[in-house]
C-alpha cells in the first residue's frame, strides 16, 4: 500500500502538512531517486558518457594479458641459450688459437675432445691421445677415409707438438736461436695452421653426423664439455717416461 499519512498526536493544535489531501506525493523521508553519481573505477559518475572512455584508457594502461607470459618465455629462452653461448665463446677462442696462438694442434685436440664429450662419447682424461683416437675411429663416423685421415693428422700434430718440443728443449744442439724465421717458414706455418683448422672441422662434422638428432640438440643446449668433470684428454704436457 505504500506510506499512509496519519497524525499520532491529534491534540497538538496544528494540522501537519502530511495529513492534508495529496500529501502522500510529498511524504517526508521519501527522496526521489536521481541518477547515481557514485564514482566507478574511473572516478566518473555512472551516467557520465566519458566513463566508458576512461575504462578503456585504464585497460590500455594495464597492458594486454599476454605480456607477462611473453616476458617469462623470453627469460626462459635466454637461460637456455646461456650454455650454448658459453660453448660458442670457448670454440671461438680455440679457433683463434689455431689461427695465431701457441700450440695450435693442442687447441684443435681440445676442441675435438670437447665435441666428443658434448655428443656423449666416452672420453677418458687418463688416456693418451693415441688411445682416444683409436676409440673414436672405431665409430661409424670415421668410416669415411677423409674424416679418418683428418683425425690421424690431428693425432700426429698433437704428439709432434707436445713431445717434439720436449725433446728440443732437452737437446739444445738442435735449437739455433740466431736463426730468425724466414718468409718461407712463416708461410709454411700459416699453411699448417689452416690445414689443422680444416681437419678440426672435418672431424667435428663427422662426430656430429654420426650422433642421433637428440644428442646433437643436447650438445647445443647443454654441452657437457662445460662441466668441470669433462676436460681435455691429456690436457697437460707430459715428459717422456712420466
């Protein structure tokens, strides 16, 4: 029925306004409802036509929902590429040493052993260069005569570089410090270094070719040669009889 006007104290001597006819239309306490002016998320009244624009601007400022997922994905990819990048830096350092550093054959041998370790091939630090070469040559990768010849040349270069240098120091009669290197000798040395670099490429390519795809992927993303337990086979120069 709604509100019914009545006078609870009829003897007070005055007639209130709400007891008169049509007083129900203006009953005190009933306030006509007006459009809501409560601020929303944008601080504007609900009836404000610019409120929708403010909501769109706030959503645009918050950014799309896929942005955090993309950032996390990029971070994960970068973390996975850290070992691969470190291995690439080590490989570049060895190749630079082959081109212009000391003991290029030793650098080539270290790269061959590191590649074999990355591919999961058994390498033993306590074995000699010749023993490790014999083990690697037994694989199907070196059924190719060219790859086998490159592996044998690296073996000979390493043995000549390590043990031949020790014999030269032990026998000073074979060393003449007054003889300066000639242009022919420099060209021969550059040719030898270039040949060692080609042999390393051939041997490492043969090792990768013989490995299954998942091994090659693991060698790129998680190279075992970066672990402390994997190192160059006979990395230290040894003296005869030691």
